[in-house]
């Protein structure tokens, strides 16, 4: 009696992740479904279960692919632990750069588990650096979570779009909410938006990041 050989899958895991990222960039995260992936790869949906338990596994591998950059792959603890603040800022910028390289990269990585091993490794390394810098383990972990939550949140908002142009927006704002908050406050809101538009997204990101790091420095030096 002949032994039946296990079927070799027609696709590889890397091909699935590549296709998922292509759908992500072209159509958005909502369109990254098992059915859509199977159709793009020319297979039946059950074929995807050869490598993935479900969509979460695919999201995790997409996140890993997004985070696989030269800078994040090579990052190590600072040689001088006294430079932890600048090291942390550079790391946060490197993570943001990776996320914005793909449409809705912020949502993908924010929704990933530590199965995305670069995410796990980077989180552990950051906590270890902060612990060595003088934070106790609990607060080093909380600081790490705060930094990464800021990165995810900022990028998700950034990638959601900046909204209408300012001048058309001025009349829309006045018409829509001036009776709710008063004309004076509506004008204030418009001028606030105009001031914000003078900065690039990177400058806005860095400003918020430095506020967090300044707070961490102050907490450490108490």
C-alpha cells in the first residue's frame, strides 16, 4: 500500500505577506481579507491556513515586514547610557519612518502581537535601556509603552489625512459650528489650525515626543 505524500503548498508565506502589503498600499487595511488574498494569489482561501491560523497571523507578519528596516534591524543599546534620551528619540523616529512607508502602517503595527518579533525585541530593548538608565522595571516598562503608544497614535492620525484646505475650511467651520461655540471661538479655532499648518508632520511628531521625553527625564531626576 502506497503512502500518500503530504501536498506541497502552492504558495509560500512570504508571497502571502507580499500580496497583503500590496493590497494594503493599494486599497487599505479593510480590504486585506483572506478571500481577497486568495483571489489575488489564485488559490482557494483554505490554502492560506497552511501557514496562518487566521487574519491576525497575517497582520502580525505584515507588521514584521513593515518593521524590517536597516535601522531597526541594527539598533542596539546606547554605548553611553547617559544618552538614553537622544537614543529613545532616534528609535521613535525610526519606528515612525517604518510605519509611514506603508499605507495605514500605523494601524497594522498597532494591531499586531509580539509574534511580530521586531516589535517584541524593540520593546524589550527599550525597557532594558530605560531600566539601566535608572527607571525601576515597572516604570521603564510604562515609559516604553507610553512612547510606542504615542508613535502608533500619531501615525494613525497622520495617515488618516489632514482634512480640507484651510481657507475653504474656514467658511465650513464658521457655518457648521459658529452657532455652537460662538464666532469668536470659531475664529480662534481657525487661527490655531493655521498655526499648526506651518509645521511639518515630522516637526509635530518630534515636538510631542520631546515633551514625553522631557517628562521622563524630570521623573528620573526627582
